[in-house]
C-alpha cells in the first residue's frame, strides 16, 4: 500500500477530545428537578384525609372549602370495572358466590318437601346466593351484591 491510501483511511488528528476535570464535574452534575404541578400553578397541596374538609386560599385571600370524597360504587350481579381503593389499579372485579340465609331456607323447604335429591340445588345456583366482589389485581374484598 502506498502512503496516500493510509492518509485517507486514518485521520491526522485524534477523534477524542481531552476533557478537563472541571468540565467533567459540570457534565456529571444533575440538573435541578422540575417544579411539581402544584408549585407550577401556585396552589398549596392538600394533605387532608379523604372525607375531611380542607380550606385553601387563592391569591385574593378567599378561603375555598374543598371536600374530598370517594365515589360510591354499586356492585351488581356481573363483574364491573372499578378503581381499587387498595392497589389503585383500574380492573375488573372477580366474583365469588356465598350462601346466605335465603339459600339455607330454600334447602330446608326442599328437605321438608322430601325432595332430598334437590337439596343441593340452591347451593349450586348463583342466583340464590350473594355475590362478593374482589379486586382483580390484589384480590382484596371490595363489596357485596345482595339479592333481594
């Protein structure tokens, strides 16, 4: 190979820059964190427990009453999408049927009518029992649908 070919392939100056320690410290320093949403809009954060009342003041000095409540969910005979108050995920509920006093009463009536082979039917039919709803993610109890 000739020297002209080597000159074209390899650069004459090094590709790396020499960085001094002062510049390295500046590059490694973390930028300041951005302001929170409440700081950006100029409102003080509310640190009250749910269901309690809190007062917040605006720039004019007017006190406003803020009431924080949890929305009530009515559970039904079918699974529903809810936000779990424990894990805060939005998921579909899992249901488990549980016998109630009406289920036992139907079984007793079938027993009194001497229909012994049918005594287990109220325990197999979900419409004769209450429905407990559980979170689909953390499996914690959320509520019950009681049949009327």
